[in-house]
C-alpha cells in the first residue's frame, strides 16, 4: 500500500470517527453513529495491516481473533447493569496497551523508525514517557474504579491523612522523572516513572466517593484517549493521534459537563478528590436517620393514585437497571396513556452508573424519545405534577443536596420530585444510595414508599390498573 493511499484511508477513518461522535450526541442517531464508528475502525485496521512495515501478520491476526472472541463472549453475557464496570475495565486495557507500546518502542526503536537504542530523539522520548505515564495512571485508576463499581471495594472515599499532599509530591516527582528520562534515555528511569504512575492511578481514584464515580469513568475514558494520542506521536501514526485526541477531548468535555451537573470541581476529580472537606467525609459515617415517619403503600395504592392522576413524571435510576424493570414499566406507561394520562420521563445527567445509562434502558424498552426529558427541561414541571414515580433512583432525588451543607452531595442539582403532589418511591429497602447518604425524601408527608423488587412491583401495579 502506498503512503498516499494509506493517508487517505486514515483520513477517511478519522472522518468516520467524527461522524460517529456526532451521531452519538442524539438517541435518534446513536445506532447510526455506532455503525459509522465500526466502519471507521474496520478501515483503520485493514489499512494498518497492509502497511509495508507490518510483519508477523499471523501473530496480529491471532491476537485479533482471540481478542474479538473474548469481546463477543462478554457482549453476549453482559448484563446492562454491568456496563459501567465494563467501560472501566476496557479503559484499563487501553492504558496498559499504551504502556506496552511505549516499552516496546524503547527497547526496539529502529523497528518503529525513531532511531537506534540510546539515540532516540528527545521529542520521541518525551512523547513516549508521557504516553506511558498517562497509560499507567489510566490502567490502575480504571482497575480501582472497576472494583468500586463491582462492589469489590467500598464506594465510600478511601483516604488517609496527608494523602493529597502525597499525591501532589508524587505528581511533581513524576514530572521530574519524565524530564530526566527524556534527557538520558535510561531504562531504569522509564520503569521508575511508569511504576510511579501505576501508584498514582491508585491514589487518585481511592479517595473519590461513589457519588462521583460516573464522572471518574468519563475522566478515565479521557485519560485513555490522551494515552493513545501520546503513543501516536511516538509512532508517527496520524490516525492514532486523531483518534486519541477525539476520545481524550470528548471525554474531558463530558466530564466537565457532568461535574457542572453535579456542582463538582473538575480539578477535584482530576486530582483525586483534592479539596474535599472534612465535613463531607465525616457525613458519610455520621448518624443515620431513624425513618420513624415513613409511609408505606401497596401496589393497589400505587395503581389507584396513578389511575386518578392527570400527569405523571417517572424518574428511573440504577434500581430499575438492576431489576430490569424497563419492559414492565413500558407496559404500565401504555396502560396509563390509554387513559389519557400524561406520562413523561425525567433523566438526571448522572442517573445510574454512567452517562446515558437510563436512556439506553428506556430505548431498549422502546420508550418514545419525545417522552424523555433532561433535568433542565422538566425540573420546573414537578410542582404541577400529580404523581412523581421514582423507580430505583436515590441520590439524584435527595433534598439533602439543597438543605444539608455537610452532605457530600450538597450543591448537586437534583430532580425536584418532592414538589410533586404525591411521590411514589419504589425501592428495595431504606438503605442509602451509592453516595452513602440517607434520603430525606423518604419521610416527606407526600411520599409513599413501595418496598420490593422494582420489576415485580411494577408488574403488580400493572395487574391492578383497570
């Protein structure tokens, strides 16, 4: 394949990735965006395999077959609730791949056309070290995020006295090691900075609590893109540079948007919760509410209230994903719409464990896109709504975000469900949400708790709707 043809195909592949991102910006075009991205990746892969400097094609094809088989098996067996963990796990692999490529380039620079051992240009060494550092941080940070999302580690912030100062010191030390390596080309310094980056990845994610984990997953996605971009400069691969920059920039923008939606500082997330107040940390282990004034109801009660409402706003959350209640919910919505009851869905930017989690589940149940609204579009309507039906959501409806300055979620914009005439709150138990904070809404006068599995409860409600 000629260099000009390869450059053209790489450009075409890059355009496909850009169109894919554009398509993913809307539920109506998301499927088309995915197909466009897949086509771009196919073009990029085939083009790379036909490059004249690609050797040992059988090893590459073998790796593609093994990796593709594993990916296909995971896709078939994966539950929708585990998608955030899967994203974190995949980010870790991208980071580790960046470290491996950087190490291979250092050991065999002539293979990659960047000089000979101990004669690698300063710019390549700098790109190599930065790519490896970001990749190592992404790897261990993603492993910690996966462990928290999977429940292997606690979702509470795990920190110790002086941790932020230690992180700051290690960050400065990492910059020094990168500069020294770029000027000396010492293998020992390369592995020292890489090992330090592995440690930093752990220390940066451990002190971040569960309430901020969706932002962390998005930020790690950005890290993985910048790691790939750095290695792309080392390999002089324009496609890797463009693709990495697209992923890095889009992930960073998404993280910023999510932080804004949660009233969080983007610097706190990047720096591992730096600036978290002692009050926030202490509130996670503070006294729990007694829940003495909680009102409970039955499916019959819920069906009666829903049938006699003129407007209903449904707020889905992670509990809906766990029970896979979206299809039963769609059946309930159809019955209520047949009674000329206005039904809308309110989606919080961080509902579930990742951006767009609830949108995907509702789309799976064929909920019309025009019935789904974001927080800013629908929040003002709760005050004129007869029933707010909360199914498995917790932190995103907690009034403590507006009333309790000591709460770790204080300042986070929430869905104002407490302003509805009646709140039906479907939940398994009185346990707090992922942020570890008791929900003040449970004891409000207009709240009725419906305890049980979300799917079974909705199915019982459907049976009682005449």
